C-alpha cells in the first residue's frame, strides 16, 4: 500500500535521507522510530507530498506521488507533528473545508463531522474558533480532519505529543480499529511503548538511514548482534538504543 | 535563605534590542533605505516648518501668538497619538506577547517585568513622534535663533512628556484587559488604529497641505490658526511642555522651570502610580487576557452567508473563497485594511472632482481626455497598491496551515486559480469603478472609457498574477498580519515590477490614444496605416499583459511546488 523506493533528500552536501526503501502492506501498522534529527519528519513530508524528494519514488496505493499526486493523495490522511490549523475557522468549518478538498459529499461531511467530533471529545466546541483550542485539542481536530474522507492510508507524525492520557488511549484504540478495518498506518513516534503495543513492524531511522526494519522479534535478533550495547534487556527501548548507537555514544 | 538578586533590566530588554539589531544586520540594504527615507523626511519637514515659521514672523502683531498656538497644537497632536499608540502597544507587550509567560515563570519580580515592558512600550510607541518631532523642534530653534539651552530644554521636556502618555496608556490597557476579553480588545484597537490612520489620511489629503507652499494659502492658514482655539488649559501637560520651550524662543514670557517641574512631577507620580497599579493586578490581568472565547452564533451565520455567495463557483474555488473570506472577515488586521482602501478611493475621486479643467472650451475637453488617460495609469497604480495589501499576502496567510492544502488531492493549479479569482474579481470591480466614475466626472467619451476599461482589465489580471508570484516567492509565514507581510522586501519589488508594467502599458498606448484625441479635436481622420499602427499598439498591450500574467502564473506554481513551511 505504501512503497518508498530509494527515497532520498539532499540539502546541498547534507544528505538528510539516504536511499530509503520501505514497503508496507494494506492494514499494516508500521512504526517509524529514530532519534531527534534522524530524518523522520523529512521522510514523512516527502511521503505526503509536502517536500520534493531529491531522488527515488513514493507510491501510495500503487499511484506514484510524483506523476499522479491527486490519485495518491486521495487515499491519504495525514496528521503533521505540529497541528497548525486555520485559527479563525471553527472546528466544524475546518472539517467542512478539508472534507470539501477531498470531495466528500456535503451531507456525508456533516454526518462524519458530528461522529468524529464526538469521538475526539470536541463536539461541544464544534462552533468555536480553533484559536481558542489547546495543543492537544488541535491535535485531535487534525486527526478528525485526516479521517473525514475515510482514507486507506494514514500517516501520523508524532500524534501522541501534547495529548492527555485519555486522548492517547483513545487514539491507540482508534488506530487498532482502523488497522483491523484494513487502513494502512504509518506512525512516527518517540513513544516506544506505543510502537511496541500497536505496530506490526518497526523501522528505525538514524542519520537518514534505515538501520533496521522488521517485527519486534526480528529487531531483537538484530540487536543481539551488539551484545555489548543491548545488555540483557530485550525491550524495544534496549533494541532502539542498541541500533541507534545511543548507548555507545553515551559511553 | 536570601532572595535571589534582581535580574538586570538589560537582560530583560535584550531580546527586543538584539532582534532589532539582527534585523538591521541581516538586511543592510533595507537599513540604508530606511535611513535615506528618514533623512529625506527630516529635510522635507524641516523646510516646510521653517518656511511656515518664517512667514509667521512677518506678521508683526500675530506672529508670536501663531508660533505659540502652532507649538501647542503640535504637542496636543503628539500627546493624542502617544496615548493611543501606547494603549495599542501595551496590549501586545504586556498581555498578548508569548514571551510574557516565560518571564512570569522565571524568578523575576512583577515590578521588574513591568519596568522592562514599560520601557519597551515607551520606545515602541514614541519613536514615531521623536522622528517627526526632531525636524519640527530643529526648525523652531533655527528660525528663532535659539541657543543651546533651548535644545537642552527640548530633550528635558520630551522625557517626561513621553512618560506621561506611556503611563496613562499602560494603565488604561490594564483596566480594559481586566474588563473585556483581550482578543476582542485587540480587534477593537486594531480597527481603531487603522481607522485613525484612514481618517488622518483623509483629513490631511482633503486639507491639501501643499497649499502651504504658496504665500496666499499660507496666509489663509495663519488666519485659521489665529481663529483656532487651541486647548491651552493650564492643567494640561501639552501646555506645560509648550511653556517650557517658548521662553527659550523668545515667543512668550513664562516660567520654564515651574512648568518643567509640573511636567516632571506629573510624569514621576504617574510612573510610580502605574508601577504600583500594574504590579498589583498584573497576574490577574494577564490571566484575563488569555481568555478569548467567541460566541458560537456569529461564526455559523458568516459561513452560511459566504457559502451562498460561493455556490455558483467551481468546487475548489468555492472552497478556497469561503475559507479565505471567512478568515478575512474574522481577522481584524485584514478587514480593517478596507478602511484604508475606502479612504484611498474617496481621496482619489475627490482629487479628480477638484481638478480645475472645466471651463467649457474645446481645449478643456481634450485636456480632460488626456487627464483621463493619465487616470488609467493612476487607477492601475491604485489597483497595484491594493493588490500589495490583499493579493501579495494571500500565500503567506496560508502560513503553517499550508500542509492541509498541499496534502489534499487537488492540483496546485486549482489552488492558484482559487487565489487568482479571489484577487482578480474585487480588484477588477474596483479598478473599473474608478475608471467609470472618474470618466463621468471628466466627461470622457464612452468609446475611450471602454478602451481604458479593457486595458485596465488586462493590467489587473497581470497585477494579480504577479502578486501571487511574488507572494509565493517571498512568503512570510511568521506573521499573520497582512499589513506586515506587504511591507517586506517581496512587497517592495512587487510594487516596482507593477510600476514598470503600468509604465510600459501607458507608453504603448500613449501614441494611439493621443492620435484618437487629435482626430476628434482637430478633425483629422485616421488613415489606414495609422489604424494598423493603433491596432498593433493595442495588440502589444494585450501581449505584454498576457505575458506578464502567464509568467506570473508559471513562477507562482513553481514557487508553490517548492514552498516548504
């Protein structure tokens, strides 16, 4: 459902993302991990069409994002790391606007808006300006907007940041449900617990390179190649630290 | 445990000072341009005031009275501007600026925060008055051959004179914030200040200050000033300030030290009172300022109304129209610009109605048509000035929400068309109205009016396309203030480009239009060769504007493709 083929981003001499290859099956939840500055957001921005790759290809549902951007984007729901929304619109107006961009039927937008606002605990704030929302509320509204057109692919950049525990729990349950209904989810997160709980497969990015990808079991096996770094623990945190060399760097 | 040492004021003021310094360092060209413009303004103001004051000196009986009244009037004007400016600035520096929360969380006393913010407010509000006041006081000193004591007195007077409105402004803002939600307050103040500028511009323009350059008009002004009862109450700081300076100019016998003491003691009392008041209520007022929830009813009505207007438009254009128009009407910093636009249009039409070219002779008729042709250039220039305020910022105003549009399954070209129509339709209506209304005022032949209207339509299309191109090439997503976006470097070169285009169009149409004039005035029929030449000229105008339109569109789409927010 999602394919990145030799995806590359270069800024002058600096290579932010090195020839990344990822393939994600329909209904799969893929966790994207990496230390700060590893290139996760740059990769995601290329995958959603916000940034032009220096090389390589992104295919969404088989549509090339470079040559058939509209067809590819129609399948996609995206939530950025910083939910910058139109402050002077109300939550309902924002959903109506986004639904319109995806050519969702007006009545369907109205019905979906009520359902989604209810689901994300925003229904009593539906007619208020977004400028009055907290960060967590904006994050929830951005999620609702990403789901308004029933996307087949959901790409989320740090969706838990700024959310309260109830919101984070509800999101985890929602993602589980979406995945079960066949939605492909690409999730960038710093929360190793979330990745461990939700993701079928995990990719670890470091310095713009995918240093490992696979199921948690496969990653543990890979980490065991560095016993001096991973120690006896077999948690994702230990695997992550081993593969990104953080322990080594600290030492 | 002993209390921590007070944070130096320099530390608290450093962010603003360093940001200003960095802005000038990063854009040295802009700094030089500003310095040049300031210098030119100073020289111009100095010459105008010196000229006026010298004229007053020639009126033996009334001279000193006029000098005195003009100075009081200036102080009254400065004081009114300062109070309003301080209220507007204090709302931001004290209550809306995001860095206040860091200061409140830091081990800094409220008094310290207040003093730092007071200085910031004072500086931000007063520099314009200092800029304008400098050549005025210099002109007074030069014309009246004042000694160094006068210049010392000017500096000594200005310090308390600036502190008084700052203290009043800060206290007034604090009371208002305690009473009303800050966001609503900000809107009211933004609109009030833009309206003030619009009214000031109207008043200045309709008063025609250029008349003061002619002796007869200056005499009229002197008569007006002599009859004008300037508020010179002995209880006003403006009177005290004038009474400190006038004895040094030999224009009045007064007690400068006594009046200075009044001024300084009032400033001191107000500054201390302001500190005590703000220190006491600052946290409460700041908390109030963070609340700003809107009632739900108005939002729903606006969206419904705009949706009906947009219903005949294509899908994406309608969506963008409703979104942009909703944001426009909810953002006071955007819609208040309409007040300036209104003032501009009124002055424009007034200028044409006041033209002294209607004596009924045949030559006057041709002169009217020549003026009407010049009017085409002016109308295009007005449209460009409006476009720099409304079209150029259109891309920047998408700001950090650009991701929502860019990740949607709509081509960039659709976004461009949406923005183009939103800019083109109102500007075309405005431009055509200017041509038609001024055409009627000048009694221009309908055929020529039609030619001017067609030309302007082409020019407006090019201007809007270029506005989007420059707006996309020089985006400023760091601010949501449309007026601020327009004042950047991109806005400047956009205006220069528009001027170039308008000049080229006028140059291309000058000969054919003059030929048509002469054919009517001197009854010289246009021959076949000339008809062809006229057709070529108009075709060249069409080609030029359409090329500018196409290049603008291509450039905008290219910039939008690479726009990373």
